[in-house]
């Protein structure tokens, strides 16, 4: 059925929900997991004309920090996969638009399912904060499993 799952990872509860569900599914199917993290592009903050800059704007240093942060996120996800004996690897993408980067990586990495987290926001909250699953859905070249943040039952429940 599914042989390579892409699990979109970030440092938030929705991502952790996607990792948990995706790893459970991968283990049940005997599938490989590709953890994918989209690095935001380094940006120059907009500073009002009456404000002084708060320091130097070193975009290369900012990019290095983002790479390190993304590496930690991927390493944490890989450790969870290893603990469940699920084969995995991690990839980082660069993009100002996360959905486009994810859709492109799905095709390049030959994934057959995207697992992504959702905060379960209302329409108004999605308008204000945005929604990765909503922006990814029309671009996704393969099916998506959207995992909402919730309390997961434990093995003793």
C-alpha cells in the first residue's frame, strides 16, 4: 500500500501529533519514513523609520541558526523512529512557501503519502494564522493524512 511516508516536522504540537500517527502507520505497514522540515527563508525585519536597528542583520548567521534548529528537529524525529524500529531519514527544504516545497519534495523523494499535523483551527483562526494542510491540499501529488492535536490513548487505556 504505502511504502514511503513523508512526515512534515516542525517544533509544535501539531507536528508531534503527525510524527506519532505517522510512525504508528509506518510500523504497521512496514514502510520507510522521510521526515521533512521546511526552513523559513532568512528575512530582514521591517524596522520603522523612527526605530534604530537592534543589531547587525547577518542573513548567513541567521541561515546557520535555522539549519541547526531544523537539524535538531529532524534528529528528534529520527530518534523516535529508531525507538520504534522504523527506518527513516530526514531532509530539509528551503522555501518562502512551505506547501510548494513539500509538494516538490514528495515527488523528488518518491513518497506515496504525506502526514501533516493540524491545530484544528476555526475558519477565522485559519484566516489569521494560516493553515499548512489547507494550502498543501491543492498541491499535493499524493494522498494526505492530516493529524489533529489531541490526547492520544496510552497502551493501558
